[in-house]
């Protein structure tokens, strides 16, 4: 049986743009991982978190994929905490999207 879709909180114009970018990366795996995270968390982000997520969406797909799938360690730096949040989201809520 299919679960009813839950009501999403309203997003700002920037939030809608980021949600679209998160769900249209080019690879299905990243669309699922980043899109699920964005749908769950974007509405609660402050300005700094929105900027960080936008910067993550500009990263190369191959880098994002190996970091989020745990094939390589997430490098230290200002994006690392958000990348870890995305990876954790995939592990907990992703239904097997991440290992």
C-alpha cells in the first residue's frame, strides 16, 4: 500500500530553486539522496545553511557520490558538516540509498 504524501512546509523562492537543483543532478542516485534531504530539511534552513547547500550542489557529481556513498572520506572544510548531515539522512531515512 502506498503511503500518502505528507504536506511539505512552504519554501522560499531560493528554497524552491535549490530543491529543483537537488532533484535534477543528472544521476538517479544523487537525485534521490540530495532530493530526499532537501525535501526534509530545506524549509528549516537559515541563510547560512542555504548557502552551504547551494555550494554543495555546485560540486562535481563524482565527488559527491563517493563521499555520500562512503567510498571516500568526506574532506575537512566548511562543507563537511552539511555533507555529513546529508550522508546521515541517507543512512537513516533513505531506505538504503546509502550503504
